[in-house]
C-alpha cells in the first residue's frame, strides 16, 4: 500500500514508487536520487518531526515534511 514518505517511521525501509511534485520541486527531488525503484531508509526525525533524514544510494538526505509529502513509497517488510 502506497504511503507518503512522511508516514514511514524511523528505522523502516521503503521503495520509492513515485514523485508527485511537478516543476522545479519535482525535478530537484528526482535529481537528488528520489526516483521510482530507489530503496530508502528513514534514519530519524527532528524533535518536532520535521525534517526527516533518509539514507539512499550511499548518502544521507534531509527533507522537510512538505517535500516528503510528494514522495510516495511502499514499505519494505523485514
């Protein structure tokens, strides 16, 4: 079941299914490696739950929740 990246808990893994943002935001997210099929892991969240830190393709990326809402993922079951 697809969820936005914001809904995935710390420590969980997921596969990106789509990036729904258009224009400059969508292009920037895809350029950072958030393309369909990419596996990500949620490393953690700031104390107020924003931003979220994720690990993908051997680097760490931090996104605001309003950016994470544009990224749809399927959770990887352990």
